[in-house]
C-alpha cells in the first residue's frame, strides 16, 4: 500500500477528473455507475487510503456517529449496538459507543462530549422524557438525532421502537390462558415510554378478561436495579390465597433479579410461580428453566436506526418523521405452567 497515492493518481488511472474521484470517495453528487466502478477499481489497484481528517475538513463531516445506550451489558442493548455498528461500517462510518447507565447526568455528560467532538449524528435511547432538552441542544447545533427503543412525546423526528403494548398484551394473554388471575407486574420507571406502554398492556389485558387490577401487585424499579428482592418479599408476605401465581417482569434484567429473589425464598419457577418478561435472557446454566419472553429484533433496531441517521447526515431524509414500530415474537418456554383457576 502506497501512502503517497493521491486522488490525482486515481484520476489518471481511471481516466476521469480529480473532481469525479472526490465525489466517489466522499459519496457526494451524482456519478454514473460505470464511472464509479472505474474509480473504485483504481482505488483498489493503487491501495489508496483516504485521509479522514482531510475529508472531514473538505466535506464538513467526520464520518463519526455516536450511539448512546442505557446499558451495553444487557444483551438486548448489546445486540442493538451490533446491528448499528455493522450497518455503520457497511456505509463507511465509525460508531462511538457510550453507556448512560440510565443516568440523566451521564447522558448530559456524553451529549457535552458529542458537542465538543466532530460527530455527524447521534442514535439515542433516551434515559427519560427530560432527554428532550439534550436532543434540542444537539439539533440547535445541526446534529441530527434518531431515537431507538424509546421515544418522547415532544420529539418530532425519526425513531425505531418495539411494540411494548402488543408484547405486553400477548404475554398477559398467555398467562391468563394458563389459568393465572393474580399476576404481579414489576415495571421500569414510568418516565420511560416502554414502561408506560408495558403497563398499559398489562392493565388493559386484565380488564378485557374481567380480572381486577390490584395496585399492590404493580411495582416500579430502575430497569437495571437489583432492588427486586424487597418487592418479592412483600408480595409473598401476603396471605397464601392473595399471593401472585405469576410475575410479569418488564425486562430481562428484572426477570433475572426476580429469579434470584425467589430462589432465596426457596420458591421454584414454574412450580411455585410462573415468570414472563420482555427481551431475551442469554442462556446461563444457573438459570433454569428458560424464560417465556417477548423477544424483540434488537439488531434490526440498530440497523434501521443507523440507516435513518446516515440519511439525515447525507441530507437524504424524508420531510415527514419516520416512526418504525417493530413487532416482538413470543417464545413460550419452561418458566410458565398451567394452574387451576381460583374460581
């Protein structure tokens, strides 16, 4: 590979103008397919590597994109990151990943970093509805933002989310079909859109099946919180005929912590209590049985989100905001079982 190769060398090899070579390298303007292939062939033959810094100065783009996720250790978000990274790389962009840990302070810190660095766009899973202020800071600096997994009512832009309401309805319908009438719901913070939609699905499914909605069965914790044990202790301190026979965990980390707490109380799943949750739990020997889940196409979230973001960066976006809602798949496994109805 020759580091001294220039666009003029490529132009000479391909029998085109240096301007045409520049358009092909920077993906700007309209170039005939046959011409583009000639230029790309010359680039490959000469071993040309574009100077990223020079390109960013001339095109006012860095080809850097930022991805802000709540917790990359959660398999759901790590798969989103994988889908986003693969799509970004395919289109010639680098992806800078940050974990907000569901913290508004960290989110502000990383947005500050984005504003001080050369980043062309941001793919964001907001920590809460107040994240709209950080989005407005970015758009004020002409940095496009696409939301992923979660949305905000005040946001008027592209987003890619899962159907938390329908997933919640289908999980609850499955439990009710097995005879469960007393279902506890351990939810995430209601400041997050997914939590609100999952609660709505839980409550409406109970009502549609003429079952009561008990406030003391509904709890709210941080999505990555380990404070589920207190909730489980409170639920199973109830008289036996008032204890829940099933638990709906709003995400996979809550489900894992629920099983830990149940094991500490010598309660078995599904013999003593059935469990369902959102998002896959990675197979671990300790956790048996496997969970019945509403599995979301996480990599597709990342892939579509990056596609939208790059279109904004390249000013190829549509005039109307695109709202993509991906459907979950329900996987019935060993964490749920049939019980006798109480009436």
